[in-house]
């Protein structure tokens, strides 16, 4: 092989190497962008809602408390009490 042919072959190898390196970098950038989108969507799951949560008024809480307290209560079975106390 002549020197000129060797130089041409070397230039072709350098070009192929640069092309494969560029393809690899492109793949890396795409993978990083995909990963960033995944993390962004994951973090969005933990964002508080933009609208405030509805809260109850003092009257609504008092009414709910009265309804709970006015319910029928049955005495506990002594066996259950002993079982809870004894662990």
C-alpha cells in the first residue's frame, strides 16, 4: 500500500469513529432526556394540588361528633377485654 492509500484509509477510519461517537452521544442525550422526563413525572405525583382541599366548618364537625357519640354502644365482651389486656 502506498502512503496515500494509508492516509485515505486512516481518514475513513477517523470519520467512522467520529460518526459512531456522534451516534453514541445522540443516544446518551436522548436517554438522559427520557430519564429527566421520568423523574419530572415522578416528582409531579408528589406535588400538592393547586386547589385548596375543602375543609369542614365547626358546625359540620360538631354535627359529625354528635352523630358518632349518639350511636348505639354495645358493652364489650369481657373475654375480648382480657385478650387485649393480656396482649
